[in-house]
C-alpha cells in the first residue's frame, strides 16, 4: 500500500465488488439504465466492507477506538498504521445471508455514516481526512 501511495486495499469477489461500487439508475425516458458509482474513490468514503479490508492511517483515525470494539477474529493490527478488517473467513461467504449479516454487524460498530447507504442511495457523510504522502 505504501509503495503505491494508497490508504486502502480491499479484496473481494468480483460480483460483490460490482454490487457495492456500482448502481444502475433508470433513464428519464424509461428506456434503459445508466451506470454510476456509489463512491468513486476513498475520499468519498467506503462502498462497504469486503472479504478483506486493509485500512491505512486516515481510515484508522476516522474509525478511532471503534476498531477496538470489533469482535475478536475480525480485526488485526498489521503494524505501520495498517489494520485488517475481515468480516468472514472465506471469500465465498460474500453475498450470502450470513456474510451480509457479518458485514452489517461490523459496519454498525464502525459507524454506518462512513459507508454508502445502499438502501437509500446516499453517499457516506463521514469520510477520512486524506493527506498526500510526504516525499
């Protein structure tokens, strides 16, 4: 992550990635849809939680002590300001009722305002304060 200057890394099944990062809006004439992003990049917040989420310092600061409140086995300090959050053990648990419930439980603890609201199509209201890496 540091090598490419990223504050966020997420690993997901491709279908799970698409369902959280894209949405289709009906066209005004009623014929067809238009594809748009839920969030374009980390400055707009998070589209959701995926199988593996590695949060860098801006996200760790944004979540604060809430990270410490996550259930054992779902969070791991990787050092150097990086924290792994993993809602379920296997990537194949994505998009299952159990996987969705596990993600929702963690989002509730971390703060729903930090994540895209898929039910109401609203962008996050709390976003990380991103700064450019020092050269």
